[in-house]
C-alpha cells in the first residue's frame, strides 16, 4: 500500500519524486529539482505546475530563478538538445529517463547559459549520478559537447528552433501565418511579465527594471529585484480588448498553441489530432452556453480548427472585422471572414479574436 503525502493541499505518493519530496525532505539543489521535474513530465506526460511551484518555494531567490530557467529552457530546446545528444549516444532510447534528463540539463547549461562555465556544468551534472557506469557516460558526453560546439545553423529550421516537424509544417501551410520564423523565435523566448499601470509606483520604489508597452499603458517587467513580493500579472491582450470594446469576452479552453513561449511542454504533449478534438469541445461549450448578443471570442491557440472553423459553425453568428480598430493600438491582424488573426511581431502575443454578433 502506497503512503500518501500532502503539502499545501497537493497529494503525492512516495513512488514518485514529489512524493519523496513531501515525505522525506526538501531538495536544495536546483539542478536535481530540474532533472526530477523533467523526468516526471516525461513519465507522466503532464507538467505538474502546482507541485513544482511548491518545491521551488524551498529554494532561495537565485536558485529558484536558476531552476526555473533550467526546466523551461530545457523544455524549449529539448528537440534540438536530443538531436545533439544523438551524435554521442548509440541508443538514447535505452538510457534511463533520469540520466537522459541529466544530459539534457547539462547541455542546456553548456550551450544556452553564459553564466555557467562548461567545466562547472559537467562537474555538477556528474555529481547528480550515483551509478558508476552512467557517471562515466555523462562525464564523457558532456565533455565532448563542451569542447565541440554544435553548428545549429547547419540544421533544418524546425530543429534550429526546436519544434516538432509536424508543427513546423502546420505553421508553414497556415494561410494566416505569414512570418513563420518570427513565430518560432517568439516561442523560444521566455515571456515578459506584464502589470497594470497602477503598480508603477511599486516598481519604481522596489527597484524593478521595466519598460512601457507599445500596445497599452501596461508595463513590461524586464528584471525583478530579489526578495520582493510578486505583483499580479495581467493578460495584456485581454486588457487591450476590454479598453477597445466594452463587451463580454469569452475565452474557452484550447490547445494554447499561442502560449508555447510560456508553456514549452506543449511542444512535447500536443499532436495535430488534438486540434479537431479541441474544436468539438469548444463548439459544445459555446452551444451549451447562454451567449450574449455581442461578445468577443478570444482564443489562445493558432489552429484553424479551433478558431476559423469554430466561428464558422456557430449558428446565427457573424464575425466583425476588427483590423482597423486593432491597428489603432499598433496591433497587426488579418481577417479571415470570421475573426482576426493577430500577427507577429506587432501584437502582445499571437492569438485569434472574433467580435461576434448574434442575429437570433
């Protein structure tokens, strides 16, 4: 019988890492927490946001920031990292997932972090491995990579930007995504946190580094000082829409294809078949809801199935072109006859917005 541990209302068993974490003690090494989090995701095909947030609270500010970067950047770059590792591993599929993630986190530090010397990254990752034969493997592979930098520019675009090939090809065929490279680059960069202008005084007094947005009076946090309380973030796009058109905003659950930069695990958990499945759920939700006469349909995804096809199939509903209205806020968009696709780089984030009027 498994023991069940709870911490902050989150339950886990001793058989997974977080059960060990809650039941037997706290992890103080950001690298081990990063590796275990990535291993948990790979085994369970789900990213345990709340559990990781609780675990991160046991780390100091710098280690918390470091650990978060390791997890997110490794997820963003994983397809590229795995391609690099395949040059040094005969049968990567036979390596335990924990060891594979040790290697991935090591490569992240060596290739994508200027603050960690290569020799230090190798040494620290080797220390995480207790089985002798795997210590030798990790040491040898990471040393070779640190001495022989990979030429990313020689790879196909989908690997350079660490996107699944099917998703890259989906974007290429997409009739309303003109600049695919800008989207791929956007997905590979961590998002800036946006706060409403009412917090300007706090940002100034606490020593935040921030800039003004091009689309609203919101403020973009560039660097947050240590030991400061988190300020509530706002969805700038939703904030803009509320100021532009004062009508209800309906934001259904989607595959969140436009949120990859802040949820990079989606690169490894989504498939093209999810788009149609999600479309049917969105339609079911909208058809069963008491919709107002006018509303904004705001979608965080970039699939035709979940956007254009959804609005097209809504009975007695007509989309209104918001291109000129959005342009007043410096937001570029393309109208498809049903809604507006927000086009990078001139938008707070990629999304789909449909101003819907019901005729029934």
